[in-house]
C-alpha cells in the first residue's frame, strides 16, 4: 500500500522546510545535480540569490510558494546553462555549501522547482527568479 499524507501534515512539512530557508541562499549551477543535497555541489556556480525572511508563503495543498515580490534579481557570476538549483540555510551557505533542497531549474513556463527568466546565464548580466516552490507530495 502507498503511503498517503493528509493536507494539514503536508502543509506543516512544507512550512517547516521553508522556515529553514528563511534568510538563506539559492544557488544556480550548470550540469547535473548531485545525488542528494548532502552531497557536494557539482558543476559551475552561475548565480546566487539571497532569500528574504520570510521567503515563502504559507503552504497550501502541500506547496509553499517562493515570494518573488520584489523580484529576486542578481547578476550572473559565470557563463553557462542553468542545470539545477540548491537552496541552503544561511549557515550552510557560509560553511559547507550543503543544501536543504536540490531541484530542477527551468525557464519561464517550464515548471521546475525554480523558474528563471532564462536558463542561459552570462557573467554580469541580470538573471531573475520568476517562481519557485517547496512541494511535499500527498504520496
């Protein structure tokens, strides 16, 4: 039998993860993502964004949406194609670089864990996070 999680528990879990990330960092890397967020990052670091506190709205149906108002915008720190995202606590960002969440990066309309205005990142050129989320599945 599959495991099923009720909506209240999914919301609580998503909110708890979001709380860990408040004031943390989002890092965009090229290449493929590592096995887990507890694995050292792979690829080239292309961009980094500092999260607000709070950074996410309260979860609804197990999904906590990233607050992108005002826009999360920064300049690229290297050239490349965004391959994956790592979300880190502020402590881990200044320490090991190990994360809380790793996920897919897509361009607007793509529906990844994090959506950017473009996945082609260039040094010194603005890149913007257009949406992001933490999702705790129902099963």
